[in-house]
C-alpha cells in the first residue's frame, strides 16, 4: 500500500482532492492511503510515508519540506497548479506515483 500525504494551508481545500485521488486509485486498482494535513504539521505526519505533496498555496515551503523529507527518503514536490485548481485526482495521483518511482 502506498502512503501519500498532502500538505496545504489548512488541510481543508485539499480534502476534496484527497477524495478524488482515492476514487482514481480505485479505478486504477492501486492501493493507497491518502490524507491531507496543514503544512505546519508536516513533521508529525511523515511516518512510513512514500510521497509528500504540497498544495500550490504553500509551494514556497518546498525548501523546508525537502529538509524534513529527504533525510527520511521521502520524495516531496508541489502539486501542479492546473491539476490542483481543477481538482484532477487522477493527474495528481499519477504525479504522486511517478514521484515515488523516481
């Protein structure tokens, strides 16, 4: 099972995206555990995580996120603005899976 964590400003706007990503995973037959949290709580939610994604609104924290994630071997990147804005769960899931497989 792949564990994906999304981090955004408050964890609210991303909850819809999480639902859409879970739906996309069911269609693809991929087992995932996806949750969203406020970016400020990232350090508390990295246990056994395979991929960490940042919402575009907190993309400026990528440097800080990399300092937390890279020593743990967790790939981290900012969700593309277009996919986030369109709440395209399938594209964001693909983005996460590609990041995990690099």
